[in-house]
């Protein structure tokens, strides 16, 4: 049995204590990286291949090429058609406190070196200092495909066990400190999202989870969607990904608490 298999199966403890690189598959699509010194002739190909228009270049010059991680759904089409220009990485993109920081140009993001356990303990201490009790989350599906919900649900399984850090989910926004919102905010969910936000007591925290909540994602900004939840309610933290991994979710929670 390999070390990776032993880690997944558990070795006397089901809860993962240190989620290092061995628990991310080599072929996992965590995001894209722009290659420095790549040929300009692949820019147009990469832009045309992107279904969400996450890749843009104002002048058709590599130096002006940028990627919006809030729009990227990690489909991998750009890396397939322009392999010299773009590579897929197997680590998820970092959450940000402002939407503008989701846009990257040339310089790759610095990945967090902290483990899930380290981030979780730091988050637990922050929560206790700020609230003096556990943190209550209300998850809101504003028209998602349920991919993000699967990852959010994983936070409560024996592997990630988010409740050990003093975090739990509640059934009503009136009992919540945090609104964890997924989906592009469809027109039919616009009023419901506003009401949930208004019902949440202050100091409320709103987190956009996934590419759809950040920018509309694959659904975009159409007659049926609003193109991101920040067009309806104020957002404290954006977590890119399609869907984001549990590590990214807890990092986003830490960033949101730290912001407050």
C-alpha cells in the first residue's frame, strides 16, 4: 500500500491533520499559470478557447495578457490549444478580499504553505477572540450546479471535520454570522438573496464561493443571471475555483474573519 493510499484510508485517525501535496492528484486542475517568455502567436488561440472569457489581452501582446481567476472554470481548453503559453497547476487559487486581486498578470500567485490544520487552528483562535463562541454559517445556493455544495458538504465529513475549529452550519440566516453563497445569483434568487442578507445580524460576513458567485462563471451575465453575487449584496471575500477545494474554503473563512 502506498503512502498516499495510507493517508486517504486513514492511519488510526480519520481526520486529516496535514493536507500536503500528496493529497492533491497530479492531474487535478487547480488553475492556470501564464508562462513567461511564451510566443505571442498563441494568445489569440488561448483567448478564443476560453468559454468564460477569463483570458484577455488588450493589445494582443503577451505582456498585456491577464487571467481573471474569478471567471476561470479550470476547463483546461486554453492549455490544450496553447501549451507554450499556459500550464495547468494542481494547486487551487487563493481567496482574496477584493475582486480586483482575482486578476493576475504574468506574476504567478504565491501559494499558502500552511496546512489545513494550521489554518484551521488559527481560524479557531480568531473566531474565539472575535465572537467568544463558535462561528455560524448559512449556506445559500443562488443558482449553482451544486459542484460547490459538494465541496462545502465535505467540510463536515470525518476527513476535514470543520466543527473541531468551532464552525457549524445553521438553517436560518437569522442565526448566522457568515453567508456562504454559491451560484451566479439567478434572477429568480435575487430577492431571496437580498432577504437572507438583510435577515443576517451584524457584523455579517458574505463570501462568494466559486467562479459563478465571483463573476457569473460559465453562466456569465445573461437574462437569467446577474453575473456574480456582488451585484446584489456586498462581498467580503472571493473564493475562486470550479469548484474550490475545502482547503480554499477554510482559507477564505480565515481571510474573512481577519478582514473584520
